[in-house]
C-alpha cells in the first residue's frame, strides 16, 4: 500500500500573528495547494502549490514535535494553502500530535465543510475565514461558509479580510452569516496588509463603520491587523 503523504510547503516555529491566539508561540505546518485564489493572499506560493516536499505523516510529526520541544511551543497550526485538501493526512497526523500534548489549530478558508466533518473532532480550535467577494476579487462562497459554520464545533472563530475594495454589503452579509450560526462566535475584522503595487487596506472610517455594524449583532468583535509583519517575524 502506498504510504500516506501530503504536499508540505514548510514547517517552522514562530508567533501567531492573527486571530484569537495572536501572540502565542506555535509550530506552523504549511500545506501547499488551495482551492481558492484570493487577491490578497499572503502566501501565494503555497496557495499555488509549490515549492513543496511530499512528506509522510511520520516525517511531518517528527519535525513538528522536534520544533515544539526545542522552542517550548504548546500548539501546532495547520495552515496553507488550504489544509483541508489533505484531510486524510490530518486525520492520521492529529492523534499523534495530540498524544504528545500539542493543541491543534486548523486555519482554513472555511469552504470545505464536507472535509471538515471528517476531522473536526481531532482539532482543538478552528480559525475559519469568510471570503468576501469584493475583497478577494472572486466569486461568493456564502452557502459554503454557512454550511462550514453549521458543521464547526464550539471552538471556532471567524476572520474576514477587508481591503479598499470591500463593500459594506459584503461585510453585512458576513455578520449575518455568523449571527445565524452563533452570535457568540469571535469575529475578527482584519484590514488587509498593504503590499507595494498591490492590495491596500480600507480607510479608518470604513473600518469603524464595519466594526460598529458587527458589534451591533455579535458579542465578540475585534479589529486586528496582521501582527507578524509589524513584529518582523515569519
């Protein structure tokens, strides 16, 4: 039988720079390949599927555990690309990491709800994006996001990236989607990290209005830009 492998872009230890666990030291296992192509993607090489190494589960687990012990990290972030494209690999890997005492954070674009169903009991927390079509420059995934949040376990939080092209209508739609799933889900509004000649964040007035709209419907709302570029870490 062919051994189970997955395309792994990189494994490294750093500090989480987004969302609910911002500031926590984590080992990051980044999968290559994604089912989307967002205009503001901060890992375009990984999303496009390369470069990467085909790793066996035992190899990936050994590298994650080595880095976790060396750096005294208590959590591993499965990120990408889109990790759920490799749900079979995660299903084999997660129990090994959990037995070693690591919390498992799944960072996902929040569209692959069928795949989530197969591994959701194995992860500690899920960081799910809501992809606003006016932000990504692509098509809408409202139904997929709704199904994903409906399938997600209790420990989940949501992030929506806002650019200078984001529409307020899309922000309102995302807020209602989270409200209908569970109003208490932590909701992060993330202004896009500016890049020369590329994506730009929205203005302060837009961010303030978006935050006020979210806070009127949801119970845990924060505006939080990516912190790792500010800190100068990976």
